[in-house]
C-alpha cells in the first residue's frame, strides 16, 4: 500500500502558518508499508501542523518531503532509494532556481539504515526512526541550520507524550474509520522478520491514554476504530479495576464508548490469542467478525525454522475454537513461500492448511532476505523461480477462496458503515463486517451512516448491495 496521507483539508488546520523567508512551510508526505505507518504519518502530520506546516499533495508544491518507509521486504526498502534519486534531481533544479528542498526519511528504513541513508543519498537532511518522530520539528529546525540529523535511538520517553493531540478538524477530515495504535514492537523474533529490530521491544500503551484517544475520535465522528500493533493481541495493561487486562478486556471497555460502533484489531500472533479475546468475539457485537491471524507456513519443520513457536495443528485447532465462539468470523492470514529449506512437501503442507482453514482473504509473499535476521544466514535459500511458481499456486488457491467467500455473502443482510464516495458520483462505498468494500447507491445514506443492506452481487473490486427491507 502506498498513499499520500495528508489531505489539503487537514493542512488548512495550520491556518496562519509560520513563515520562513516570507513563505509558508509546505510538506508533502509519502507513506509506504503497513497501517501503523499510515497512523504514524498522521501523527507526524499533527506535529508538523503545530509547527506551522501546511500539507500539499504534490512534491512540486512542497518545500519539505517526508517519506515514511517500510523495511519488511527488500522491494519495499529499495523503493525509497529510487524516490530519493528523483528528489535529488528536483533539489538540484530548485537550488539552480535559488530555492531549496528539504527531505526527511522516517520509519523502518530510517531505523535500520540510519546514517547510511545520508551516505547513499546526500539529498536527505533528516533520518528519524519510528520511536523518535515526536522530535521531528526539532530535527528539522537543526537541519535548517545546515546540519544533517539522524535520530534513531530507542528513547526512554514515550513518543506519544511528546506529540500533540490530533485537532478535531483533522480527525473529521480523515474519515469515520480511524486507526489507534495500542501496542508497538515485537519480542517474538521470527527468523525472517526485521520488526523486532526496527520497531524495538514490545511496548503496550497505557489504558487511560488509549481510552482518551478513542473518546476523542468518537466525539469527532469516528464510528469504527482499528487497534494497531505489530503484535496487537500481546497488548496488556493495568485496567481501571486494577487488574491486568489483555486485549479482550480492553476491547470490552472500548465497546462501551458512546459512538464507537465497530472495533477491529491487527495484527495478531496465534500464541497470544487468549480465551478473553475469543470470548470478546463471542459476546461483543461491536467487535467485527474478521480476524487477521498470520500463520506464515503450514509445515511444522518450516514453522520451527521460522521460530513461530506453534505447530500447524495448533493453529488449526485455535481457528476451530475461534469459529466455535463466532461462527461467521472471516479469517485472513499472511504466508511466506520459499523460506530457506522449504521443500515441495513443506509447500504442499501450506496448501493443505489453506484448504483446511478456508480464508476470506490472505497476503502472500516470497521470502525476502533481510540483513541482520537469522534467516539471512541460512545456507539453504530457495531458488527464485521456485518461489515464483509456489507463490502463483498459493495465490490462485487463495483468490479462489476469496471469490467463493464473496459469492457466499450474496443474499446476506449486513450493517454497512458508509466511508467514502464511490468511483461514480451516485455511489458510496462502505465496509461489510468482514472488511469487504461494498458499493451502494449514494441515495441510501451519507458518509458516517451505518445502514442495513442486502448483498446482491459480487464485483471485481467489492460487493454490491441494496437496502434491506
Ligand atoms: N520476507 C517475506 N515476507 C515477510 N514478511 C515479514 N518478513 C518477511 C520477509 N523477510 C511478511 C510476513 C508478515 C508480513 C507483515 O510480512 O508474512 O506477517
Ligand atoms: Fe515479525 Fe510478526 Fe514474527 Fe514479530 S511476530 S517477529 S512482527 S512476523
């Protein structure tokens, strides 16, 4: 997913905008990677807005370009350097015209590569990691004095304490479905994954901060929140009753907030799927029947080499327990093909697990060597052509399951949260409880409404529905 996050509308929040050299400061934000990066870009946008920046939606109109990067696979990381190459040319041209351009690189590539980014791409003025971005305005001020700034430590202070709360107008401009980070980092150390190194150790945000952020979102018209964490179901914290809560208890409390009608969370680890969370799925209509629960592989040998700390059978059993609690739950997953040592038989185990579980959707990836992870040093790397062939077979199977799920939904009556205009002006797009985009006639409601509809037909990019009588 790539996306420019900050709309000109949120930018207008800057209002009287601080002036530098007689010009207002203008930032263009480019976000790569996961939902947490989207959330982080919004928060950096809030900090820059307070610092007098307006957001613009082209690089050409900006005097600061902020790239929020992803390091999860090699391709994602390399995109950053091609973008920086284009920016170097633009900066040269600006300088020739008597102007300038500042470039800041944030996110997981910033954390992983640090000063190396400036060595490879001297166009960059600021490198700032995911745990230090509350210091971005300060870093930019230093950079304006001509210093290049690298901020990639894991500070002891909580970055959220150093960030401004999002103004109501900006929340409204971002829509009726919002992200809320509750947990960051990972202590699991799967052998393919950079997250424990780029996002650091597992940290849970305290209950009171999460509740006050959720209340702010609700009072600004947000009706659906997605709780974010690299290991979101490992979240824990001291509840109002002085007991240690897990994610299940937190969701139960969030569901009592007036205005919050729908709750989701992502991404979960099978080992942290405890009874309280499964019971929350059983009991709470606000908790949407959709669960992203990556398994990565269906082979016990590969799961062991990946350090996943569960077997395929344990995963399948867990899915059965979750489905017993909430029979209509839609499952999604992540799969890696071609992990070092993966044989044809291991891959067949993955295909078998997918057939057994039956996913509503899933993300599939070819294994990508990440420097510094144990997988990178394994000597039985799989041939690229084999990975390509396995990926195609797995994708075919999952696409077939996704289409079958869409067909199964036809005739069902569901609540739809209307989120945005459709491609045609007479259409609106909402999300089904199972996260599918659903297209309806714009006359049926307005953005922010939850309407009862009957799914009428599956389409290529979503489902179609009409009002349920
Ligand atoms: N290569 C391929 N895919 C990876 N993922 C994480 N690290 C790698 C890697 N080195 C995938 C996993 C994870 C998702 C976010 O990205 O499937 O769940
Ligand atoms: Fe990476 Fe997820 Fe494994 Fe943590 S649990 S190391 S984030 S794949």
